[in-house]
C-alpha cells in the first residue's frame, strides 16, 4: 500500500489544522508532516500514520486509498470570500473533496436525476431566471421547497456544518455534475436565497465563476428574480408595505424580510425614502440577523430516500463511513443538516432507484 499525501492534506484541512498544529497534536515533527504532504516522504511508518490518524480522527486506511479530487478555489463560488479565513476556506473546499467520494459511492448504487441546467451565459440574470422557470415549467408561482427543486433537477445538494456564517454557501461543476453546498447555520429563508444564488452561478457562470466580472452581483440578481418573479411580486404585495406587511407576505415567497424589502424597492413598490426607513426599522428590530417568523428547515428528498433504501438492507450511515474509510462525523456534516425523519415527500419526487 502506498501512502497518499493528498488525503493527508484533505483530512488536515477538514480539521482546520495547520501543519504545525497537526504535528503538535500527533507528537511528530512539523517537518514530518510537511514532507508527507509534499510527497517527499512516501513510505511513512505505520506508527507515524497511526499517530496522524488518531490526531485527525480519521481511519488510518483512509490515507492509503486513491487520490481525493482536490477541489480548488478557482473552481467554486464563495459568496463571502473576503470574510473567510484561509482555514475556513480550505475546510469548505476539503468538504467538497469528501462529498465527491460520497457522491461517487452513492452514484454506483443508485440512479440519481441527471442535471437539467441549461447554459445561460449569454443571458442577463433576470432573463435567465425567467427562462429557467419556463424551461422547468414552473411559471411564476412561488417555489415551496428550493432543496427539493434542485435535487429534482439533478443538482447534488450537501450541507456545510462549519458553525459560522462566513461560509455562506458555494457551488461547482464537476465534469457534468452540479453541486451546491449550503450552510444550515443560517435561517431557512437565507439558506433558500443562498441556494437560488448558487443556482444562478451554475447556469450563468458554468465552470468559470471567477472569470466573470460582477459574478456575485449577478447571482444575487438571479436569486431575487427566481424566488420573487416581478409580476408575481407586484400582483401580491401592496404598494408601500409596512414592516408588518412584509413579515406577513414574505411567507409567500419564502425569503427573508430584508430580501423582500429590497426586491419591493427594485420593483418600485417602495420609494427610496420608504426603503431606507424600512431598513432602519429592520435593523432596530434585529431582523437583519434574526429572521422573524422563520420557516421550518428544508430537508432533502434524495438523502432521505438513499438512507431509507440502504436501511432496508440493514446498511446505515456508519456502514457507508466504513466503506469510504472516513469518519462518521464527515457523513453527518455533509448530509445531517438536510436529512431528517420528518422530511415530507415532494409532490413530484426525483426518480431514485437502486442500480
């Protein structure tokens, strides 16, 4: 068996450890860790690997398997890159590498929906949002469940349990597969907007998000238009709504009261003065951080079906973790925020059957 330096790097980044911190925790020298990750040392002793594995809480066998796909910053969209520390960024990217392992394992056993995401690089964000709604035949009606919609259209949805709001969400393409990672530390409304934002990246900035100027602004514009179509908003929101009315009516679109206020202003339902006053009231009430009358957390249909199907064969998440030689907590981090026993079935669930 050959030691794999890429896997050591991925595990270290997932635990948000520097090379020195890992070395200190494992009781080895920093030079040892550096040489192992660079590949300069290719045949470490079993004792050294065991010490590193214990410090990282990863099975030792993990470090002797084939390469993990190294997800690079240039391939993904981070909404708040400027506020991320290097450790937070690297941990999120490493989560993507682990997610690819899990996705490949599941893909070998189940037929998941193929991506139905047209390339809309030549469209402006609002036009792209309207065109995608038409393509998916959902008209201008509100979207009751963003996670289910993404999964039904072939997007692989994972959770990020980083326990901080700096890592909002990110998305990426991997060959012909599309991925969205959502931080469930945020309110449901903000998570839904993040999901629509990342959907915007997937259709507007395919494979090259960092090659587009104003990509984040365009994805925000797409998300607003996709979740709150202009005609539907104008038809169902009163002119010059109060904060109380915005809190009541935001339930229709499943967005935050701040996002609804912003879109009402963009659609000329609020004057400049009224919008500024609404923003002031929202800040005073603490509604910028704590969403009033928040929806229940959205849950995954695909992950519920996958694990229910596996359980029929007496295969648990622990079994999956052992098959992949990864810690159970990594499985929980990637799907735990999306999977629950109370998840409701969709009106048109994605097709999912064992291979």
